[in-house]
C-alpha cells in the first residue's frame, strides 16, 4: 500500500487541501439556483480553487475528465460532466463533488444541494444519505474494522427501503488522488483494521430505487438504471488514536 499511514507533514498538507475543497463547496452554495448552468458552476469553482487559493482542481484532466468538478443531477449517481447546456431547474437535486490538489496533496468532498424546492421524496433521500455517512463514521477508531463502515450504511439504508450503489467506493487519499484502501459502502468481509494516520474518503451513493447503474456514452456520467433519484455525500477522514477527524468539514 502507498503511504497508507501519513506522517505529520503529510497530514498538514492534506488538511490544507481539505480546507480549500470544503470552502469551495460552501462558496458555491449561493450560486446553486434555478437557471444557472452546471458549466457556470464549474467555472466559479475553478476560479475559486485556482485564482483565490492557488491550488488545482484534481478532477480536471484526471484520466481524461474534461472539467474541474463533477455535477450529478437527479438520477445521475456520480461523475456528471458540467455543461453550459445543462440548466438547473426548480425541484432538482444536485451533487457537487470537489477534489483539490495543493502542494501535491489531495482532499475530496461532495454534498447534495436543493435547487429551489424539491419534493419531499427527494429531500428525504438526501437527508437519509447524509445520515448514513455520519452514522458510519462512528465506527472509525484505531484498531477498528473497515468492514463496519459498509455494514452500518447498508443496515441503515435497507431499513429505509433504499439501495446502496456497489459499483463505486471510497478510497485512500494523500499524495495521490486515489490510493489504497478501497472503502466499501455495503456489507463485506474486509478484515483490514483502521490505524491512526490513515486518510480516506467515505462517500455512500444511495438510490431511491434499484442499485443498478450504467455509464452514458460520454464514458463518465453514471446514472441509475431505473431512472430513480440518487444522492451522495462525501468527506475526507483521518483516523486518530481515539476516533476520527473530518478534514473536509
């Protein structure tokens, strides 16, 4: 595994990247309104990251991804590509995913935004998805098991009648955008232990209907196969001696 236990200086740099990512996610919130394009949202985030913070949007050109952030609306599960032709409408829900590289270190975060006034079904899905993330964090402590993250999330989501997307997962992060270990959001048999100094993302993707997904012809945009709504929240997490710390709060 690559630098799975971070040194003090590594952590200081990841924390800086985390602060920039979370600030940018907070900053963009005032622009998420009916009538704005996801292309414009992308431009605002790029300007904030590059010109205000002198950092770099990690998604841009990563494995050929054409934009600086991901914008995933309604039935888009993840990796939605911003476009000037994609206009937000009243009632939409949108996940904005922002990853930042600063001083060669990475952090990654995302959250759901309500465009105007979505219906109760959409709002409930987002709230439950967010709660599933925060419930799972409670198991994180030095010596605990990674598999408990997925167990907590799936048990909670199953009770709510939704489904957990299994095709995509969280990941280690630090000097690389994606590192080991993979963080599964469903029940699994991973016996890897949390160790103080590990840094990774937890980012459950929850569908209103079936867990099944497909990738569109652009090679990136992932949608629910049955057209149902999807929601996701993500934080970059540090394991500490006594628990955890959110680096993108």
